[in-house]
């Protein structure tokens, strides 16, 4: 009978540290669990946040460029439609729109995204309009091979 009293007293003592004080350690396990769940959620959702014209880009071994702000982008989809940023534009109006949109003049880098199924001639017409608008810094956007 006396042993039952001793067992409840020992569990009470385990929550205290030497010297009679209360154990004040923070249990970080729930915080780590929450952070890992958030990390997984962001890793899964980050590729889905790419906004723009849906294009099946060709693949290359070129390295990606570092960006600190949203670049000026021209996209050509598989139907031959041309988009400036996310807005469809007629190829005949491209030169005027590019001159109006240029924030840093024609020294700004412009990115051309072309679907891998689009006619090569269509992309070259867009590149010709870029040259006519005065742009000399043109980058062609591709996907990394093997992805």
C-alpha cells in the first residue's frame, strides 16, 4: 500500500529540477514540426506560382540569370500569338508598344520566350521587331535540360 504513494511522488519530482525549481525549458518539437510542414508546402507550391503565358519552353544547358525585379518579357505561344508580359499584342504594334514600355530605354534587357513548337520564322519576326525598336540586349529563355 505504501508503494502507491511513492510512485505518485516520484512523477511529481520528475517535473522539477534539482533545487526545487520548476523546469522552464521550452519544447521546440512542435515548432520544428510546423516549420517542416510549411517548408514542404512552399516547396510544392513555388513552381505553381509562375505566372504568365503557358509555353512549353525548349531545353538547353545554359545557366539561369540572377534577377532582382520583374523583367520585360515577350512570349510567343504555339499558335504564333505574341504576348508582351501577359497581354496579347499584334506583331504589327510591337515596335510602338516596346518603345512606350521601355523604362530604362532600349538598354534594358528583354527576354523572349518561345514555345518549342512555334515556327522559327515567327520568333525571327519578333526578334526583327525588337531590333527595329532599338533593343540590343535580348535573352532567349529556355528550360534546363533534363527537367
